[in-house]
C-alpha cells in the first residue's frame, strides 16, 4: 500500500552538529542498503570522491570533511556523501520563475510518492552564509535560497542514463553556498558536471531568471524561458512522459502570462498540481521563493507554512494526503524528534526499473520496486 502520510520538519543548525547527526543515524541504514544494492561499493574510491569535490567544488571540502567525521568516517559513508558518480535516482517536478521591475518569484511543485521525500526544511550557515532549503540525500538540496536572495530548484530531466558527475542536489548546495546571482550560478553549472539529466530554474534578487538543462557527465544548455518539467529539448526520449504528464505541464507553463505574485496560485491547481498519490505521483509540496525578501511560502495540502532566512522558526507539520485537511503539531526543537513516517524507503527504490516500466506503459505501485530484506 502506498504511504499517504508525510512529516515535514523545519530545523535550524548553523554548523553540522547533533541535529544533523541524529538525522544521519536515522537515515543511514536505509541509504546504506540502497547504496550497496545499486553498486555503490564498485564506484569511485574514497580518495577519488574527495579529489572530485576538491577539483570541482573546493569550497565544500571543509563542510564535506565535517559531515564525514560526524557520520563515523567510514569509506562507504564518505563515498555516499560525496555524491560523485552515485547510483541513479529519479523524480518529478514543475518549475517556473518570473521577475519584473518590482518583484520576482520562483515556484516549484515537488511531485512524488508521499513515502519518498525527506520532509526536511533546513536552515544552515555551513560556509558562513545563510542557506535555507528542502534537503535531499542528507545535505544536498532540491530547492533553496541564500542570504543574497539567489534561489534555485531542480526537476528530473527525463533520462535515466548517467555520466561522470555529482548528484545534482550537491550541486544546488554548492551554488547556494558560493554564488550571489544567476550569472555566477550559470558559470558553476557550465563547469561542474551532473551525473544525470536535470532541469534547473534560477532567480535572484535583481529579478534575473534562467532555466538550464544539465546533461549526464557535463554540459549545460541555457533555455529561452525560466520554466521546466520532466523532459528536455534533446532528441532523446523522456522516461514515462505520459505518466508524469510532463509535456502537458510544460505547455501550460509556456502559455502562462501572469505577474510574479500570481505565479504561485497556478501551481495550486491542475494541470500543475498532481493528486495521484496512490499511484506514486502527487504534489507533496509547493514552494514559493521570494528572492527580494529571502522568504519561503511552503504549501502542504492546501495549508501555507511561512518561513524566512531572517525569521526562521523550527517546527513540524504532518500531512495526510488521503485526508481533506492538514494537521499541525506543536513546534519541536529537540534533534531526535522522529516523524511517524520512514521516508528513507526511497533509498531502496529500484529507480531504473521503475523508469523502464513506466516508459513502457506498465507502471506498478511504488512498493513493487522495493527489495525484500
């Protein structure tokens, strides 16, 4: 049965410490099972992984070394946290950014099964600057914003092939730790390789926006409009486009003619809003970023959760995607508060087989792609 409940935690920790350590302890057993089952032990060595970070993203080395130390220092943990040439993983999303003379917004829908998201909004100052975003793979980001107002979000690019590169969530972390503007971020994307095809949308406090298609193994193509879904302009066939409705969603975004302030409401209704949670493809959250105010409005099943870099508040929300309303529980600041859902089953999914099945029109429930231990 598809999991229909997800717990979202808002956590603030300036430098990696006990809160991050608690998250690691809870999550690593499932991630380790995924990493080994998908051939992670046969990937690059620990030394090669660290050397890749030092070559492409040297500013992250102090953060990476500290995370590895907190994680226990094993070779497997070090290789996993590097995200250099990792096993494959997929997802689905809609992205758009609009700016004018007085305002700019970046909005994303995160579409997946409720059991396959970490549900963690994390505020950090790991490199000295404030960064806030939705975490994936324990320290990477699927979307986020920094204290310069730069914001970025990702969407799976629709192709499951891989090449030498980093997990894209680590690249997003790097951009927000080191860049102030869209032009600076574009320079990073042209030189730091992604291991899979991904689409990114960016916006900054000056009103500049951009959309980029990343190719497996390196290569970044800047697109004419700051929108993206789950396919790319390349002639390669996208995985399961009919199931994700990627072309329908992108056509809708392409036709939009709205102001920045009205962009978010478009993501809260069809065709951008997905409600097929039982099929493993529903909108888990809508994130509206405001670069000028460095704020985030997170919509969870119709309920809005306001956060900002300057006034971040720790707390928790429990969302039942089978119900009509979202329940809210008291704010928690203890680092070992455990949600009721083990989202780490996502780490065990056979993503490649799932993509092949959906592309062939024989999609199954998420549970069918979980190995039995």
